[in-house]
């Protein structure tokens, strides 16, 4: 028997496609932020697949949040190094 469920990568691609109308409606200056959120999702596809959530968007949102938290940590670290100089 074949697989009835898509892989997480397929789910991510399908969801990202569904959100393209939203992306097009964003102001041009906001589209980069939107694209970065989806980059975080693609970078965290393996953890998202391990979450095995009944609603895939939950894992997608969590991947976005983790990516944003990591960016924030990096900015704080950079700021701390700057202050120490």
C-alpha cells in the first residue's frame, strides 16, 4: 500500500502555496519578513515532522516561533558584545 499522508516537506510546500495570496496582499516591505518566516519553517522541517501534530499548521507555527526566538537570541548576543566593547 502507498502512503496516504504527505511528507512534512510536501505539507510545508502546500501550506506555503496556500498562503501566497496573503503574501501578495502584503506591502512589498513586509514580504521579506513573511519569506523569512517560511525559511524558518523549511529549516526546521525535521523537528516539525517529529512533532506529528494532527493539525500541521501547529508545527509550522512552532517552527516559525523557534526561528524568531533564535534570531532574537542572536541579536541580543550581538548587542551584548557591542556593549562590552
